[in-house]
């Protein structure tokens, strides 16, 4: 499982002409699920998302977490994070989880963020969405649950 976190002053997502999710401060989380992912991957990414210290303290240093600053998450499902572009010019999405499996883990990710006290807004799974944000920094982090097993 992968999540791309973009620190944002504000963000929103539209499906068609309707705004379906909006936050004022926190992360835009682009969430991708692969075939091998489990609850363990969800837990790893939730822990990183809420505790990663990338928000500025009073001295301007990235020392505070999403929890510390009372931030929100705009969570967007993003199967294209598992697009393989090594061969040819058309991405191969064979590593992305099947939609029914991906949606289950994506929903768990959002529910577990909420259980941590984080306000979560979402797009619409499987729909074409327009995401707008004012990136803060910019600060963008890519977190891959596969990394939890790698030695430092």
C-alpha cells in the first residue's frame, strides 16, 4: 500500500460539478492499494500519516504531526500509484488491487484515521475526480508499507 501525503493549507475534491470533500488544513492523501496488501499495511500507513512530523512548530521547524496541529485529511483513492511504466508508453496497472479489494482497504484506512481522532473527507471511490489544493511548502511525502520490512 502506498500513500502520497501533500501538506495543504486547503483542499477539495469534486465529482462532476459537486464538491464531495473539503478540508482547511492538513494532508491530501493519495492512497493506492496493491494485491498483496492487508490490515497490517493499513495500520502502518495510518500510524505514519497521523504521527509524521512534517508540520512547522513555532520556530519554523518541521517538528509537529497531523495530530499535534489538529489537521484533517482529504483522502483520495489512487490506483494509478501502482502503474508500471518500465515498458512501453502505456502504464500497466496489473499490480493494483481489484476494485472490491482496494475499496475495502481504502475504507479501513479512512476509518482508522477517524479512530485516531482525525477529521477525514473523501472523494468517491472509482469515480473521475478533480482535486484542488493549495500545497503548503510544498511538502510531499511518499510512504510505502513495503518499506516497513526494510532495514535502515
